[in-house]
């Protein structure tokens, strides 16, 4: 299950995009449709991309390499519950979108992300995580890491 942060880095062709592609092989190449909404929001609102460019780039870069997963009512309820249990302002600012990634991957998935709060929460929930560089090529540090990145 792929999180928005590494996919945005991949779509923007950031210098560490090759490491993200390599990590994608370690997880089921699936993306929540909620994550697709988050990607669209960030690329348009933060980076100024047009909707057409986003659609074309997503199709061109991800193509048929990923399976899109729409949340069921059960996944939505679990996402809400995960957020309620784990969100703590400043201490663990896991987003609702991240909780959809967690809920979708909770059965037997691995998450690929660079988001610190998502890494922490996934590990707390016993969900396997592949940590990749985020924006700027830096890997997030969590309390589970033994050494700096």
C-alpha cells in the first residue's frame, strides 16, 4: 500500500525517485483512492499543477503498475477509529488520509511511506512499513530508528 508522500516525490521526479520505485516492489502496489485525492490536492494546491497535468502524469508514471482500492464502509470506520486512537496534536499528527492507508493495509499489507506519523502509527499497529526518502531525499526518523538517517 503506497502512501501519498513517496508517490508525490515519484510524480515530481525528485532525486530519490529511483529508491521509491525499488521500494514499491517490496509492497503490494496498491493505492487507496483517498490517497489519490491527497496526491491531487498537494500537487494542485502546493505545487501549482493543473488537474490535466496531474491526471496525465499519474496515468503516465503509475499507469497499470498500481491497483486502486476504494474504501469500503468497514475500512472507513476502521480509519476513523485509528485516527481517534492515535492522533495527538504535535505528538502524533497522523492524518485521516494516512489512517485510510493504515486501514486498507491492516489485513496483510505493507505500507511504503516517508511520513513519520504514519510510520509510527503503523508500527504501533503491527503493520509492516518500508520507509523511503520523502521530500528533499530525507528518510524520516522515528523512535524505532537506532541511528540517524
